[in-house]
C-alpha cells in the first residue's frame, strides 16, 4: 500500500518534473512550473486588458481576433503600442 502512495505522489511531482528537471526536480521543479504558469497567465491577461482598452476607445470589435493574434505572436508590448496609436472614437 505504501508503494502505491509513493508512486502517486511521485507521479504528481513528475508531472511538473520535466519542466524543472534542470534545477533538480522535486520541489524546485514544482516552483518552476508554478512560475511558468503564472507567467503565461499574466501574458494572456495583459493581452485581454489591452483589447478591452481598444474596445473602450470605440474600435469595432468584430475583428477582435486580429488583436489577440498580434498579442500572442508579437507581444503585449506591440499590442499596447497599437492601443495607444489608434484614435479615440468613443465620443
């Protein structure tokens, strides 16, 4: 019974172990995986926030997918520059 318990806990840590194997696996690998997931989440939320800013500026949101495409493949910085450059049509 203890072998099964050990194997299940090892498989849970092994799920993220490949991501953090360069830093030793185990707890360090888990921390690397958590920070990687947090970074990806911040990247996606930044893109969403900038697209919402463009919507508040009055830009037609039928082509919203184009901005998400630019944000994912260029960067949120490029999308931020575009958001600053488009005129304010909300009036």
